[in-house]
């Protein structure tokens, strides 16, 4: 399937995966956000503004953080923002391995983002 960055097309692509049996799909929806879709809902994950220097490994950081959070029993709606924060931090360092953030750093960034969303 060819990637189309428009959000409506990302939603359509996610629905194709759901129809094929996936329980959920997370699709990059352009340069501004990712989109998580599951049978009961959808979650927009806006990109977190950071000083990005290298995107190598960002997708791996997202997948790993999402998997760990969901293995802990978190829902996709709870795990998605954590994975999104891991992705943002992964882009602030050169290299895939060096860019993988520690859980504590991800939690701090997510808390900052959530606090800013509440106050702003």
C-alpha cells in the first residue's frame, strides 16, 4: 500500500488493516501527527516539538515504547502518547541506538506536554 500523508487517507489505510484482522493500527499521518485507530475509536498523536537532529530509530522507539506500555496493560489510548513522547526524544540524538530514550526521560517529557496542554 502506498503511503499518502493526508490524515483522511491515513484513517482509510488504518481501516484496511482493521478489516484484515489487525486489532489496531498506528499510521503516520503527514508531518504533523500520527493516528492510532482501533475498532472502538481513534487517537490523534500530534508531533511533540523538540529540537530534532536525526530521525533514524524514531519509528523503532515508537514501536518499543508502545509495546512495553501495552504489555503493562495500558490501552492504546494510554500507551500512544507515551510512545509519541519516546519518538520525539529519539530524534534529539544522532543514531538509532543512542537515540533510544530512557523510560524516565519519556515520562518527564510526557508530563511536560500534558501540563502544557492543560494550562494552554
